C-alpha cells in the first residue's frame, strides 16, 4: 500500500503496533487506512475512537479486511469507505482519492 500511495504523491506513515490515540490525533492525518484484524484491537474499534474525537471525527477512514463479514462493523463505526482484500493498487488509489476529495483539512 505504501508504494502505491507514495507513487501518487501521498505521504504515508505506517504503524506495526497500535499507537496511542494521542499519537493518532496529533499526527494531523488527512486519511486513515485501518486493517480490521489487528493483534490487540480491532480496526473498527480504532475507527470508533477516531470518529468520536472532535479533532479526528471528519478525517476519512478506509477500513480494509479480507473477510466479507466486516461490512457491518465498518458501517457501525462510520468508516468512509471499505476495501476488501485482495485489492489492486488501482482500487486502493481510487478509494483513497475518492474519500480525500470530500475531506478538507
């Protein structure tokens, strides 16, 4: 994902472990791409926390997962877009671009 997005001019920050909410809030992201299945916390829980914070509530969240069952969870947490695995580089760029168009930092 990093390579595809950076090739389109995006700056990508990735985490191998879930950072604190403070880190996510203060990183001033323009978009969050969150995997549903993470080791310590589910992606939709992170999305719920981001959407509940005033400073991050309007930042687009793209939920990513390999299971067909994550759509209800993504809808529950008000994710802005869903991306099912496997996906192409073009799908990733298209989805991120579409949510970014509606977001004004």
